[in-house]
């Protein structure tokens, strides 16, 4: 190839590169404009979030004050009683609506989450992302409970220290992970609170203590009780997940539950219709918790028992038993009273209408 041809190819090559560079510059300039529009949209969204957050807070406060006035107001006629009841129901509806609006806004993570993750923003603004994370949480619980069930069942018949250690480390990791995931869910609108939230932390502490329990006569004595309880608890968790998941799906379709509600331990008010058959299984589990607490306490009384893990685990089992029984019984009692009040109200209204017709 001649020198002139090489020179011509070189010129053509540089000309092509320069043209490509110019095209890239045009596209980058367009991208810069898109980025400016994006930043402006984010700033606008932040201002709208702030404005909406302040408005919701004011409306919730005013609604709370108005509800107190309505409930304090005395009624003297049947019409006033009905009006008061209708107003209270409308206030409840609007309050729940505002809470749903509030759940879509960013909120400050709870103290536990800030300690673990620092100032990291864990709010998922888009509804699809929140629902996806919730579904991943549900799958995580289901899969891990099945693994725990089979591993504890095998360990029950195979007395091997490595299996015991694997199960205990798995339980610690599982409960620690659940506390973090539940904190993120709470930051994104899930309603996990009260005793059932505290129970997750208590169970995590209990799993940690079991790891520190040295291999000896006391551990050997309690090992079978612990494994039987773990097997039953994993079975109960699966049972609750299977039925709660379908029940929540139905209630969400009817608009009676939030999209971010998740399956939980124990018995809750929304489970009354259709899931009351779970109560015997729950109370059997609570009975096992009390039995374990009593067994460990008796074990601690023996002169050859010196491990501090024995009495502390006994205390934790008793706290879990007491919290579960009291909370579940309160929920059941309240639902029975509400059902009785609803029937009484329906009977009174029916009698009143019949009297008017007569």
C-alpha cells in the first residue's frame, strides 16, 4: 500500500472519530438537560412531600381532637345516638385514610435501625418496591422456617454437637435478620408493633444465650425439650403463614387491611373471622413455653447446675409465655365483646324499627 493511500485512510479515520465525538457531545448535552429536569423534579417532589407531611400531621391532630369532642358529647335521643355512632365511624375511616397517605411518605427510621444501618435512607417511595420487599420478607420467613423445622427434627434424633451449633447459629442469624427486615418494613408502612415487635428482640436474645450455653449435664438434660419446642414452633410458624397469607390477601381485596400488612406471630384482631381455629395450636405452643420455663427452673435448683444460662433462659421462656397469653387473650376478649356489642346494637335497632312500624 502506498504512502498516499495510508495518509488518506488516516484522514478518513480521524474524520470518522471526530464525527462520532461530536455526536457523543450532542447526546451528552441532551443527557445533561434530562439530569437537570430530574433534579428539578426531585426538588419539587421533596417540597411536595414536606407540604403533604405537614398537612397530614395537622389533619390527624384536628381529627383526633374532633373525635374526643364527639365521644364526650352526650346523647339524649336515639337519633343523636345513631348520629354519634355514624360520626365516629366516618372519623375512623378518614383517620385510616390519612394513615395510608402517611405510609407513602419517607419517615425517620427507628432507633434500632439507625444503630444498625446509620443514617441510611431505607424508605421505598414506590408502592411496587415496598410490596416487592414485603413479599421477599414473607418468602424469607417461609423458607427459613422450613429449614429450621427439618434441621431441628434431624438434630432431635442425631446427637451431634456440630448440628446443635449449626441450628443455634441459624436461629440467631434468622431472628437478627428478622428484626432488621421488620424495622425496614415498619419504616415503609407495615404495622408491626406492641408485644409482637418486642417478642422478636426477646427471641433473638434467647437464641444468643443458647449459643453461649456450654455443653454439659444441664444442656444435655434440656436439649430434647428445646428441640421439640423448636420443631413445634417452626411448624406453627408455617401454619400461621399459610393461613394468614390467604386471609390477608382476601382482606386486602376487600379494603379491610393495608397493602403492607404482613404475617405475624400470635393471634390478631383481623384473624377473628376464619382463623380462630389456630387458637388451640397457639395455646399449645404457649403451654410448651411455660413447661420449658418450669423445667429449666427445676433444673436450676439442682446442686450440680452452675450455668447462668439456665435461670436466664427460664426467665425468658416465662416472659414469652406471659406476654403471648396475655396479649392473645386480650385480643380474643375484645373481639368477643365487640361481637356482642354489634349484635346488641343490631337487635336494638331492629326493635326500634319494628316499634316505629307498629
